[in-house]
């Protein structure tokens, strides 16, 4: 699947006014609310007519069927039909890895290279979550409260951002989804600290498309950051949060000095 980069676009490009209005109201009120309702829809510049993310209860209805009128794109509806029509494992719809082919995807061969290539690096805390479908793929949407901008090329960073993690276990309308992905470590929990490595072309308002498993790292209470497999080039499964802060600050200083 070939996917274009995301660009910042206003919400008025939404498929219908009612959907756009609810999304705008939610996003605005949540700037000062960590535990308030999560967005039901997220639109990006890739498709202004269909939301990329839709909250689970708005998609799956009675009898475990896709709801009539759900604003799914054609590809999202196709993915979901395949999952719903597939076999169950212990009563669960087991969904594995899903691969996107992005244009101009960031270079992430190591932790240092990932930080160097990032347009911005923010440190924040996971304050809320919801479950749903990103282009029809099950997963979880995380709300992140920004604590610090360690590296940035953006005029201003928002106090709240969202990222989608394609690993989740949830039930909606009696349908149990078990979404796994071997590329990702254990998903973050509410209260966890995250470092997010962002690219400007993959940001749409408050949504950051992390592109792949190396777009963020989770920090344990001990200060240890758990690395995905793709960043364990030296065999280390962990790094110190202090080292990530040092690398990001150094990369930012280098860019400012150029």
C-alpha cells in the first residue's frame, strides 16, 4: 500500500460538517483536558473526505457488523471486512502486522540516526487512550501531554498530541480484536513517558503519524527507554532516557548553529 506524506490541513476539509464539527470541538476542548473524551475522528491531508482514524464504537455495530453510514474509506472498509470475515482464535479476531509503504519515509537505522533525522523530538506523558481503526487497522490512539521540546523546527509545539499504535486488545459490540505486531515493544500505558520522533510532513494538526515502530520510545519508571527491534542495531534492547535527551539536544543545537 503506497501512502503519501501527511500535511497540515484545516478540519473544514472533513467529509461532512457534522463530523468535522464534533472533531473540532473535541480537539479544542482537549487542549486543556487530559482525561476528557478522546477524538472520535482524525482527518489528515492524505484524504480530506474520510477520517483516517475512527473510534471503534462508531464503526462496529450490533451483530458485529460494520455500521451503515460509517465514513470508512474504500481501503479501510476492505481491511475491516477481511478481518471480520476471518477465523477467530479463542473467540478473538487475531490481526498481525500491517505494512504501509510511505513516500519519503524517515531514515531510522539507529537511535542516533532517528534523532538526527527527526524534524522534532518531544518528551511527553501518555494521559489517555481510546481504541479504534486507522485505515481499518485495529489499534489504540494515545493522547500525549507535551512536557518538553528537545528538538524542534516548528514555530510552536502543541500541549497535546495524538499518536496511533497498531497494537491493542479490545472488545467493541461483542467483537474481540487482538492486534499484534512483532516490530513493536509492549504498548505504552497511561502515565508512561514517551519520546516522539516527528517529521513535519507526517503531522496533521495535533496528530503525529509516527510512520513505524521507531517513531517513539517508551520510558520505564526507572528511566530506561525500551527500544523497538529496528533500533537495536548494537544489540541493546534499552537506552537511558538521559542519553536520548542528550542526543536530541545536541542535534537541535547543531541545527540552530548551521
